[in-house]
C-alpha cells in the first residue's frame, strides 16, 4: 500500500481536496508499528505495504505477544489440564523495566531502529530493538512522543519501585476523564499536603491531574490548515508542581 498523493485522494468536495497536503509523506515502518498491530512491507520506497496484511490499531498481541500457540493450547484436548503454560505474556507479571518497555515502544519517541519493526515482543528489552537516547534534566522532551521519559523523571516514579504506566492506566477501558485519575494520586498523597488546599479545601481531590499533569502544546505535533498552524495540547506525563514560570 502506498499512501496516495493529494491528486489521488478521493474527495467529494473539490474545495476541501485542494487544501489536503503531504499525502505523499512516507510512513516508515518504525512509525507505523506504533499505530498498527501488524503489517507486511513491500520493496522500496519505504511507505509501501501489503494491504491485506494491515491490522490497524493496537490489539491484544501488541501487549500480550503472539497468540497462535495460546489459542492452539486451549483448542487442544490436553490444554492446561496437564500443566501447560498459557503460551502468552501477562505484562503485569513482568519486571517493572520490562513493563515500561511494552509501553515505551510507542511512547518514548521515534528512536533509531536496531532491529526491523515488529521484532520487539512483550518481555523483550527495548534498547535491544530501538536506540532511544537517555535524556537528562536539561534535554528537550516532547509531551507527544516522550511520555515515558517524562514519567520516569517524576519524583512519584523515582520514589517507588512499583509504579508503572498501568498504575494509572487501564489499557482495556477507554479513559478520557482526567479527573477520574485523581484516586490514583490519593493512594499516596493526602489532600492537605497540597499547597492549594487552603484555598480550595476538600474540592481539591476532584482533579489532581489538570494541575500536576497539565495539557501543554507539543513542539513536534502540528498541522497547517489554510496557512494557519494548529498545535494540539497533549497531557504532560511529568508529575510535578507547575506554575506560570515552569516546573518546580
């Protein structure tokens, strides 16, 4: 599959069609593996894929690994009754670093591929597959692509050996209400510890996230529409105390 150019893009409204841009931009395998569960690529150029192979979106095998042997096991007559393994990965059973790697494959930025796209499987060590340079306190990280780096730089993350992405995120359920994450914060923090408690009182427990993980503009994610640059705001995953001057 080759991403069509503007002139090849079907559109019922010519006025809209003229505004479409960059539909010939290459979608490289490393970028696609963060938005698809499986694909087969064709010979160069790099943005050509076999249409019937595409499994778009993030499905079970992205986090649990290939399921063929797992399905075969449960279809067999012996199955688990004779002590067989599940033949599939439960990310919760992995060490913390390996759990973070499962999420980090797509939430640590592009990095430089070491192995072909789709080679990494849950339980593997991500740096063996993608070179993601370490970041220091002064390095620029982006709210869109570097969520893992931001989380791991947080005091909340560094003060425990058990916090992972799934501490707050339930990957099996839609989560769109920022305020609904507050109970996770209150497992460790008392409302009266917050500097805004005197002003806000008990209502402060209703939404920790918008203050301590604010929406901020991405430096790398934007679109140009009719000559106007549109920059979306993305949730900052560095848990901290923010002010107009920055992070404290």
